[in-house]
C-alpha cells in the first residue's frame, strides 16, 4: 500500500509543482526558512538516506545513517538550481526507490 501511495504522489505532484512560478518556488519566507524548492530538495535528501537504509539493511545488522538535514540542504544549494531539475530529480529518485523496495526479498 505505501508504494501505491508514493507512486500516486510522484505521478500527480510534479505537475502541480511545475505550475508554481520559479520566483515563488525559490522565495524564502524568512532568511532561515526553506523555500518550496528547498523543501523538495530536502525530500530528495531524505530519499537518498532512505535509499541507503533500504540497501544497507539487507546486509548490515545495524546500519548507521547520519543525516543533518540543514547541512545537506545548504550544501546541495537546491535554491540555485532550476526548479524543473529539482522536481524531476525528486520524481525519478522516488520512482527508483519504488523499484528497489519492490525487489527486497
């Protein structure tokens, strides 16, 4: 069931995000707050860390995954990237995770 929900989200959300003007997508509500684009970037970073968990849990007894979300978001500089790229990468990475999870024994 969760994979079905994720598939639904990655099918429906990109079109809605692409409809947001780039200026609004990159706008920060406050200096220390994330823009909409950075929020999608955070979801990419979360997917990256989940990818590690899904793979490493298959051969490590206690996988240790460290994730400092603010540092990852700053270092990735999502707000400097084209919105279409960030959205597309979020969509494709999550599609990849679906395929990985479907094959976990």
